[in-house]
């Protein structure tokens, strides 16, 4: 397996990183989170930290499922990912959908979001940026990426589970009120 494939699989930063052995395109850089204080008249986006975690989990599950569907449908209507991700995450994902389709790769299996832990809920985040951040463990053990001859392109030493530190921005047009805004790997703990 070429070194770029091992690097890609090792960095599994988003659905495309999880799904295959293509070039790394999906990790957004960490953005500093606002520490603004709420004004007395502001209304929190969520009533509790538990509600914020549930919304973040629902958003990320929607992101993963939508990306899988787009890939299964050979990259058709990639803009569907926009409902779940901000442009800095969605843009590279769309590029990755195109890469998978043009490389004649086929993806089998599904990812499972196993564990989520709330890192922070900031109801006072300025402009709704960095409202929620969580740690997430995604099981990719069932995922395989096949070439045009049906041969697996996934490294035999790929870990089955990958940890992420996910950031979410407020987005009132979404049922969960959030969109994924950052998705770097997280090596700092035992969420998996």
C-alpha cells in the first residue's frame, strides 16, 4: 500500500478519511473558541449541557449518514452535506466525494458513532461560533474501500476506532440547531 494511503487512513479526520485510502482533504484547522459573556437578554441555544450534547451527536450522525449516502450514489448532489457542516468542513468533503467517484472506488460497510463526551457548551459564544465541542469515538471496522477489481485498498493495520474532537456552530435553520465546524483527530484521551 502506498505511503499516502497509510497516512490517509491513519489521519481519519472525517467520513472520507474514515472511508478510504484517498488523499487527506477533510480536517479543518482548530479555530479559537470565543469566550464572550452573554447579555442579560440572551436566550441560550439549549436548555442544558445534555441537550447540547444530544444535538451535537444528532448533527454528527446526520453528517456521517449523509456522506455515506452521497458516496454510495457516486457523488451525486454533494451539497446535501451542507445541512450538517459549515463551508470549511463541507468544501473538502465535496472534493473527497468527487475523488472517490473518479477513482472508481466502491465503499462498503457503515461507520458507528459509539461514544460522545461533552467537552464544552458555550451558550454565549460570539456569533454562534464554537457553541458546542465534543469528543467522539467512531468505529470504522466495518468499512472497506474496494478498487475497480474488488480488491481492498484499506491497510490491514488500520485501527477499528478513531477519536475526534468535534466543534459545532449554531445554525438555526437545522433541526438540531448545529452544524459541524471542525473535525480534527483527538489523541489526548480515552474516548475510544
